[in-house]
């Protein structure tokens, strides 16, 4: 199993940037895919923001294309999400996700991102 701990959330103004981090521990070598999801409120579905596979290919939700960069530093077992030009509608709890071979899905506890003027 893999343990995921997010950090880096906070309060920012529209147009500013924020970098989220997700520290992983456990069987990191068996992680196939990592991703960031977000949930704007408990009544809404958790939606994917950005995904990175073990070989390194990335994909982004349409609402985040051109404004975000996901990266996975395997030397320090950390997943990152750099978000630029943040908007009010980016306000949400952001969750780190990992798919582990033989272990299934793992989720972090989430980090709050609030975009407000």
C-alpha cells in the first residue's frame, strides 16, 4: 500500500500561482499512475485535474490545460502540481491519487485551495 500526504494548499488571489505537493511512502516502485483530483464541495463529484503515468506521459482536464504542470520526482517520492493563473472556480479540496499494481487505489486526505480576492 502507498501513503499519500498532500501539502501546499492555501488562500490565493485570482491570477496567482500555487504548487501542491504529495509525498508518497510505501511501495513506490509499484505505482503505475499518479494524479490530482479535486472536489469543489461535498455534493459534487470528485473530478480529475491532471494525470501522470509511470513512463511520464501526462494529461490534463480541459479546464486546466495551459495553466498547470504535473510532475513526479521519483528521487524524493513526491508528486507536484503547479497551477498558474488561478480562478475563483479552482477553489476546491485537491486530492492526490495513486494506482498501485496489486494494491489498487490510494488517496491522500486532501489540501484546501481557495481562490478569493
